[in-house]
């Protein structure tokens, strides 16, 4: 193998696939990146056996070949080089790199020993606008569980039906559901659980130049492929049955408050300072006024050894007075991903879930379980 490419392109490519490199593994070769020629391009690939990321960069190919090289050493060396042309040549199992007045030789392992990158061929396929998918991921994936005690909750339920894409995630304390439109409608309903980690990586990979993301599912192999511009990511699916989340979304409310997102988030963050030593609890009291416009919300937190705080913000209140307590971090998480200027908070009793919805759109529901406190 002999080729040359720009340092900035190789550095960017290594950064793209780097998160798929295994950190702790019983298979040492997965700590390497696969470098190979693919027609007139340089192909880079990495896998941790859960996800695999492949990208292609422009290069001048003089002779074909492939090798796997330790990812950390290669990435650190390439990122340290000046912005110039890098020449790569393979001699036996050693990759020689030259850039300006710098050069290095890195020992590698045979490409034939690298785990094969899954090929997701025939199967269900559709497309979604990158902008829509990015927003859906940012508003849903964070609500997935991080502990492995219930594997299905570490994933995102992803449903395709007609021209609609629905994504849902829950960790037992909160539920996020986002609905968006597919660019390429499907003929039959398909559902799968995609690891939240894979969605986080996909969100990181999507760039401003990605117009549409192609999604291909191979149910028999339990794999899903995401195709971006010059990048492919394959993820294993999570096996199991996701809870019937639609039953968890309250259909009625006793009190509905319309609140400015920025003001609400500021008050919650202030409460979180004191809630750190108080089990993370933020108390929310909704008070109607003489008119709908005259309502208010009081947010407070208390820690016995530190102190307490109280914040008050204006709100449009429809319904009766209400009080409920939430985990402050959960409220901050959802308010941080809402793009609209206002949200509605719907509550019934202190022991029933609260629902947060952006005002002006009807494609996002966020349910938060209450905390039990002594009022």
C-alpha cells in the first residue's frame, strides 16, 4: 500500500471513527483502526463490536493494501503533524508516515485478523432529514437508562409507520417521546430498539452538509446501518420488548401552566444548587391568579446543612392550585433541549407524573415522575 493525503483530512477521519475504537477489550485488535484503499479513496474503520464506524477520505492511491494500526498512537501522531501532505507506505506490517520533515514507523497487525465490519444489505430501508433526526435524538436519547439492569431501557424505541418516525426513551423516572416525519415513507410498520449510545454517536457524526440520513435495518442480523455523507455507522440492536410507553403519558390534567423556558430553567438551576444535598428535590407550587395571565410558579429547594432558596416566575395558569416535587436535574435536562420559547407544565396531584410539552408544536412529550416529600 502506498498513498498520500492531506493531514487535515486524515486527522478528521481518525476523529470520526475514533469513538468506535474499543477502550477495554479482550480482543486487542479492536483497539486498532483498519486502514485500507477503496478504489480512489482511503478507507478508515473501527469497531468495538457494538458499533462500527467507517469513513472515506480523498487520497492519491499509488498501490492497494490494508493494515490495522494502534488507534491511539496513530491519532496522536497525525494530529501533531503540520498541515501538509502525508505520505503513507506499508512495508510488511509496518506503516511508514512522512509529512514535511517528520516521519514515523508504526507496527501494525494483519488486516485479515480485524473483525469484519457488518454489511447490512437487503432489508428495511428509509430516509429522514438530518436536521429532524438530530433534534429527535437530542430530545430523547438522554432519557434512556445508563445502568444495564434492564437492557431494553438503555435503548431508544424507534418506530417507523407510514411517513412517521417515533422515538421514545425511558429510565423508570422519566419518559421522552418525539415524533417527526420521514423523508421516505415506509410501506409497513417496523419497530426496533437502538442503543442510546449509538444515537449519541450518530448525533456527533452528523454535520451541516448532511441533508438526509439513510437508515437500513436487517432484522435477521439484528443490525441497523446509518449512512451519512462519506460515513457509515452500524450498530447492534437491543433484543427485548420495550414498555408500552403510550400508557404512561397522562391524557388529562388538573392544572396547566405556560412558562417561559429561559426563566424556568434559571429557577431550576438555582434550586439545583441547594437540591444537591437534598436528594435532588425541587418543589414546584403552581398558583392561579385573578386571571389566567396573573398566575405564578414558585420553585424551592432545601438542604438541611446548607440552607434553602425560593424563586418565583410568572406563568399563565389554567386550573386549580397545585404542588408537586421533581428531581431538579430531570427538569433541567428537558428544558435544556427544548427549542421553543415556552413550555406547558401539566400536573394533576403531587403523586402523579407531570408532563412538559413545548408550546407551539405537538410532536414532543416529556413525562417526569414526582418525588415524594413532606409539604
